[in-house]
C-alpha cells in the first residue's frame, strides 16, 4: 500500500481521473490510497489567501510558503512513514519511467502542485525532497503533472495492472519504443494488418515486433539508442534503418536539385 497526498488549491481537479479505470481499481483494492489536501485550508489569512506579489516585482503571483508548510506538517503525522515530498514544476528534474519504478516502491509520497508564477523558494529549501518536471513545456499548474506521475507509478505497483506482460511490454520498459499493434478487422479502408501477425508463427511475430520496435526508435527517438547495450541483431536493424534513411536523404537531395527554385 502506498499513501499519496496531493497538496493543491484545486482538489476538484482530481475527482474524475481517480474515479475511473486502473487507478480507481487500485484504490478500491487498497493498493493505493490518495488524499487530497486543499492548501487553502491551511491559510492563516481571513480570505484564505495562498498567493502574493513577487518580491522584486514582476508579473503574476507567487504561492506563499506558510500554507504549504502547515499542510505538510499536518499530513506528516499520519501513516507511520515520513512522506517523500515532491514539488511539480517546469524547473524540476525530468520525470522518467525509471523514476516511476523507483517511486512505486515508496510507502508515502506528498505531491505539491505549484500554481501561478511559482512557489516561494523556501518551500523547495525547507520541505521538498525533489522537484520534478514532466517535460519541457509550461502547464498552468502541477496538477496535470501529478496525475501523469501517479498514473505512471501506479502501473508499477504489483497487482494494479492485471497482465504482467502488458507492463513489461510497455514502451520505455525495455530499450525501445513499442511495436505497432493491430486488431480486427484485418482489412479496413484499404489498409491491412501485416499478414505475419495473423500467420500464427510466434517466432516470426517476435522477429517482426523487434524489427518494428527498433526501427521506430531509430526514426522517432534516436536519443534512446544506447549503442553500447545493443545486441548483435539489434545493431543490424539499427544499421539497416540508418542506411535506408541515408539513401532516402540522398534521393531527396537529388530530386530537390532537379526542381526549379521556390517550389
Ligand atoms: N508545472 C508547470 N509546468 C510543469 C511541468 N512541465 N512539469 C511539472 N510541473 C509543471
């Protein structure tokens, strides 16, 4: 059982995502417990103020430190374990599948969802164990990021995903992106599922999938290819895809040379 506290000024945001699908099942089965903690309840001001103007001037508002410190102190008492405190922000370290696996092994996590232009830095200094970003883009707040991380880590908790293979076959679990998937009907709108997938030959299906996985990764995410860890057969596929890409590029250059300027 993992206990997750989410500190937010928008607890309603999480109502529907935690009420459906795998996460709901995991909560119902007692594998995950999620508590929504409304930061506003920990404001000391009469109007439940949780933000203020930035010192030094500038646009937007900054989340005040006191309500967040109080909220963490409040939740810290329950559960028997000290939570790992994670602040969601675009300034954080990039969240990855490896981190999802590690977080799934913890007993308690507290996510702080930042809003506005930022969170007073003393929250990071005095409370936060790690700051995570889900990617190089700016969201309006950390709520969507917390959801992404909770969904990714819950898939790694034993018993949450029914079929173990569907987790170990996930993209990023191995070194490559996942192969393309097809289901019935085999022919649709003039497009067909590859015949090998309906051949019943499991060896050939495995080979095809491996080929597709490696090719896709080379074409779409070459940054994921770690040449030091490739097997002989994987390296052959990588070389072939790179050779084909090189030939296509040369052909494009030749074609472009034939075209009149401005086309
Ligand atoms: N808050 C705003 N943008 C974010 C991002 N990219 N990751 C995590 N939290 C955020």
